[in-house]
C-alpha cells in the first residue's frame, strides 16, 4: 500500500475534475475519449482540440506585450510611441472583449482580449506617464477602468 499511492481510478478522477473545471469536454466526450480510449470520435476530438487551442491562445496572449511594457518601464521613456495609436488599439480590444463577455461566450473565446487590454492599458498609462506626467496617467487609468466597469453593466449597455 505504501508504494501504491494513486490507483488508475484516482488518476482518472483527478483528470476528470480538471477537464470539467476548464470545460474542455462534456461528460459524454470524457467517457468516450479518456475512459474508453476511443480516439475515433471526431466530434469530441474536434471540440476538445478547439477548446485547448483557444486556451493556448489565451495563455500565449498573456505575455505578448510584456517585452514592450518592460522596455518602456526600465528605459524610462516612451519616445516614439503614439498615445493615439495605443489608445485606438485599446478601444478595439476592449470593445471586442466586452461584447464577448456580455454575450456569454466562453472565456477561451475572449480571454486574449482581457490580457491584451490590460497590457495595452498599461502601455497607454506608461506613454502618458513619461510624456505628459503622472496626473494625466492616473486620470487615464481611472477613466478607462470606470468605462470598462460601466460597459460591463448589463443595465447600461445591454447586448
């Protein structure tokens, strides 16, 4: 007993919990693909691969703009970066994310918008911080945060 900590059923239960928590498969697909090992179920395989790739994109997008953020922060300058272009990109990303969230899409469908919006907002804040000053930068953060909060309110912005 000491050498046998996990049984096969325990591993499947742990895997089942993770798959269902991330909503990667339906119970029927889990039973067919994982428990029975039927990899010929193309409907379940396509749905599973689509969700895994969607989550992969979300995870990958969480680091896309990090090098630019770090370069601005540690360089102490945002010279050459147009606030208007960063702001317009932020508006497009935010609107896409707000619409997807409000429509009830799964996080894997709009999660990249969340991470890109946070990083782009940080870049916009840093551009203002180093070009116009701290007060304008902080005002932008408060105005943007408030706008997103209001846009997510279904009473104010029904989809």
